[in-house]
C-alpha cells in the first residue's frame, strides 16, 4: 500500500467530520430562526453538502434535531462550569443557570421542545451531554443543601422536573418564564417567601 493510499482514509474521515460540523452549525441556525418548519433539503443546501451526505450523518430529521440539542446541552454545561460553579451562593448559581437555560430555549424553540420531551421521559438511554448536565444539577443541589441555601427535602430529580417545566413554559408560550424561575427558586430556597409580582401587573385581574 502506498503512502497516498494510507492517507486516503484519514482525509475521508476529516472530510466527514467537517461536513458533520457544517451540517450541525447550519441546522442550529435554521432551527433557531425558523423552528421545525425547516426541511432536510434546505439544511443540506445551506450547509453546502449533498442531500445524501446529510442523510448519511443523520438518517432522519429527528436525529438531526437531537444532535443539535446535544450540542446545546454541552454548551449549557460549559456555561455552568465557567460562570456558575464557583459562585459563592449556590442558590444564586442555580438562579443564573436557570435564567441562562431560559434564554437559550427562548432563542431556540426546537431545543425547548427536546428538553421538555427528553427530561420529561425515561424512555431511551440518555446521551453523554444530558448525563453531564444532570450530574451538574445534582452537584448544585448538594452544594446548596450543604450551604443551607436549598431545602433538605429537594432532590436532584426535582431540579430536572423544574428544568423540564421551564422548557414547557418557553416552548408552549404558556407564561412568563422569568416569573416561573422566580417562583421556583423561592420554593427551593430555605428562606422561602413568595416573589414580588412584576411591576405594572394588575394582581386583582391576575387572581
């Protein structure tokens, strides 16, 4: 076998990795701006790859959606580790993390749908990024309880439910997701207390 022959598989793998990266970047951008109305042909065209190449990497549209969601989970974990993990107050860290998740989901309703369905279901094995995300949530609860900031009866699974609920509020447009976070954090806190109503809201009408 010649040197050129030996290098050929490496070039093919590198090309495949570049194509996959282009597809994912394009899909994330399109899903963020247009939601799930985007079709696979358009993703391929915008990414500059053939439709066959797209389907070799992602056999179905849902497989592509899930792959972009995995990247979002990875980004959220990276944000938590860089911006929240070393925050002195674990409750403040939790609040910041939830607000960041809400911002990400509000800019990408496809991701919010995946979070709602994935974290709200035990079907199928979790991917490595979801597993890492869940591990960070568990650690955050432990830190908060050790510091006396999060109630002792709260479990990591409760925070998963909170995250799932946040995704539902964002995806369905069923309320103010920032208000949802304020109420949830107040309920998780050892100090409790109902958060103040947003300025300008008619409480009588709300009741």
